[in-house]
C-alpha cells in the first residue's frame, strides 16, 4: 500500500508540474467585444461625459491603441473579418447575411477551430451575428457556445456563462470570447423602441445633457450619396430632422448604455480573479464597429467618418503589462487573429495578412503598416444597396471615396482637423497628397480600381 501511495503521489506531482508547465507556456486568450462602441466612448480615452472603470482598468494594465479601426462598420462583415482574419471584400461577407449552413466556406478557417485544433479549449458567449449557425460547432470550433440568441437581456447573462466556462477550464489553456450587444441598444432608443438589453432612465432636459461635438454640423462638400443613403429607412435613421436638443439626449443615452456594458465587463474580470486566471490570461478588448455619436448629425454606423469606424482596442495582462498608449494603425478585423495566434504559439493559416500586434508593444521597435484601408457597403439591414466606399488612412491623412453619386471623394488632414470638417479634395495645395491616396487605393487591388473608376 505504501509503495502504491508513493507512486501515486509522484504521479500527481509530475502531472501537476506538467499542467503548470503547459499553462505557463500557453496563455489563455480572452476576447471581450462590445457592439457599436466608438473609440472615444471610454473615460480612459478622455471622455468626461461617462465613467467606464472596467475599461479603464484594462487600459491601466495594458496598451490602449488610439488608432484602431474596424474592417467594415457593420455587424456581420466586421465579425466575419475578426473571426476569419480576412477583410470582408476578400471573404465575401459584405452585408448582414443570415446564420445559415453553406455560406461559410470550409477553406476559410474560423478562429475557434484554429485554436481547438491546436489543443485549446474554446468557448463563445453572447451575440453571434455571423453567417454560420452557432450550432455548427464542427465548423466554427467553439465547443462551449452559449447565449448567442440576441433576445432580451443577453448581456446580463453573459458573465454567468463566462464564469462557468472559466471554472470548468481553469486548468487548461482556453480561448474565450465574451460578446456583448450594448451599446447597440442606442438604435432602439433612437426610434423610441423597447431596449433589448437594459433599462435606462429617460434623458434629462437637453441643457443637462452632454455638449454636442464641434463636428456636429454636416460638413461642406460632403458626398450627397451619404444623405441619400440615410433616407432609405427612417427607422434606421430617425435622426434626419432632429434638433440640437435631441442630439444631446442621444449622446446622454449612448453614454449610459456604454456604462451598462462596462459593468458586465467588470463581472467578466471578476470571474478571472475568482478562478485565479488573471496572471495567465491575455485580454483583448474591442468593439465590432463604432457609432456616429452625433458627429456629422449621424446615428448608426456604415458611413466612413471616424466615429463609425474607430473602435476601442486594448491588450491587457492584469498585474503584468504596464499602461501604455500606442498610435499605430490597427485593424481589429485582420490583426486580432494574427495576434491571438502569436500569443498562443499557434501557426495561423498562410493566407492571413494581419499584423502581430505583440511586435509593437512594450517599447519594441518594429516595422508596421503606415496605411490602412477600411471598407463599407451600404445596406438596409440585410439588403445591400450597391453603394461601396473605401477609406485610405495614414497617420496624418484620410481619403474617402464612394462608388456612386456626385462629388464622391473626401480628403481630411486628421492632424489639424480630427473631426473631418474640411474636405480638402478641391484645395490645390493638397493635390499631390490626393493623388498619392488615389494611387494607393488604385494599386490596392484590381477590384478597387474597377469599382471606383481609378
């Protein structure tokens, strides 16, 4: 009996060492994603009209990227890009497609499957909105998948489902996605509909609401196609005839919804702490796209102004990473997959073109992109409107072009005019810059050249 106990004790000790070694070599990856959160909607980003302690905590324990963009400012295209690592124009999901079998090609590997095949335990909790049924685990690879139906109060249930996953997988490396719907409920608020996720109070009088942004007015020389698209569905854009006071109340309501989801983010972080997972978990926080946030008198997304395409993006490791702010150009649609694989020591598919963000963190000097392209395809919910747009972004300039309409182009100096109020396309002093941006898009792909007549 003593021999057996001795052998068993040695076995347990060795097994424990093996598990510890396995965990130290392979960190957990936790991706926390909100929906329709513009980059400036965090108190750590300097916004004094709201308070987001959980997001601020992540920023205090990691790197906050101030120039992070989505691949396309619409739910399904953005999410399809994030979980495939491929731009919407390349994977074909440029609109809000249904969650049906047969749409997602087998050749396009899903993040969950990549991690599962590499030995990770995989979990996905919350809003799905991807053109592949959540029930098709064999294809997407998320073995634990819960609360994906976007019914009432999904967000409130997410932390409990995530905590259960953490408890069940705390002794094995895991990939967990916590996907929230808010502040997307601002869409319902704008048309006086029932909010899906949370209750918020009625707004105070306009004079007690946040000030309007300095770029609230519609910019001169704006492409007319933008406002034509806005008139397609008044339920989507009920804001066409709003006065200043209503826009101020809109910003107030949006801020409250961000604060609501921040509370749920804190519950996710509490789960990490409860199960002793903080010291071995890489946390990536972002959103699928932004929101107009009243800038340019725009609610919703799809348009290529900064508020709609810039997103929060933070990479944290609690108690390990120091607070940093980084202004490199990030695309969460292509860079999350590459970066998550890098942290996990997984070799991703050869077709991935995204950057490994680890290489530009913690003072590392590394080559990085100096130009980024963001796409849009205007849609009325699931119906594509055959109006495409592209934004070419550098650290200083931003060029926008749409495929239809008069006066299709915009050029902004983001350093002197971050609110995009002065279209420089017709300014003779910027013709060389304009030509450079046009040529970049022209050489970006044959498709761009044909679509935009460059």
